C-alpha cells in the first residue's frame, strides 16, 4: 500500500526542540504498530489527505490514539541540546529518555535515536535507524529483539537466529 504523505524521517532536525519531542513520542508508538500499517507519523497526520471511506475508517482509531499519546506523553517533556550540530536528549515526563544523534553522525549500527523506557516497562529500549527501521529490545521474552521495517512491511524476530515475519508479528 503506498502512502502519499510528504517524506520526512523522524529526528531529521536535531535543533528543533518541539519536533524532537513529537518524534520521541512517535517512536514509542512505532514500536507497537504491526507491519504493513502506516507509520506513526503518517497516522498522526491522518485525514490531511483524501482517503476512501473504508481506508479512513480502518485507521482513524489508530490516528486518534497517536494524537492522544502525543499530547499525554509530550506534556512536560524537556529537551537538552549539545553544541550546534551535536546530539540531543529528550526526557519525557514518564521517565523515558531518548538520545538523538544527527543523521550525519549515527552510531556504528546506523542508529539515530535510542529511546530508553522507564523502569518497570517490558520494553527496555527502542532504536530508530536511518533506514527507518525500529528495533525493540525487550526483557523476559523468548524474542528479546524485534525489528519493524515499515517500508518493507515486515518484522524481523530474533529467536535463536533472525526470522522474517510478514505482515506482522504473531501474538
């Protein structure tokens, strides 16, 4: 399914504090979405484009959830910026912290953002890569790492080796 939304990756502008808060919350949502669906950013802006009634109805609840979470989780967030062109850190009010690296200086794995979840969460951290894939690292599961690749509409699961699943992970 093609989404005609203007292309913008998360965390493209490390100096834009409001955008960093929005992108951090969207990254936390992205980890929950099944493969084959619009990205969290596309859902946030749902309704901005013409959709068929069936398509609109199918994703409207998810779009509302994205908007609600952005308001709830973004309230009270703090953004700390390093020197111009450097890293940034976003602290959400629930204790989650996201370290953001410029696209010109990602980690060795191509990671541009690492969202560490607050204590007591089953998800330890969520990593966003420059190819838009989202890696979720969990504790206490048989599959400690899963990677959602929104543009290829599949998931990779680490269960004694990497396995591709499509259209989404089995529950």
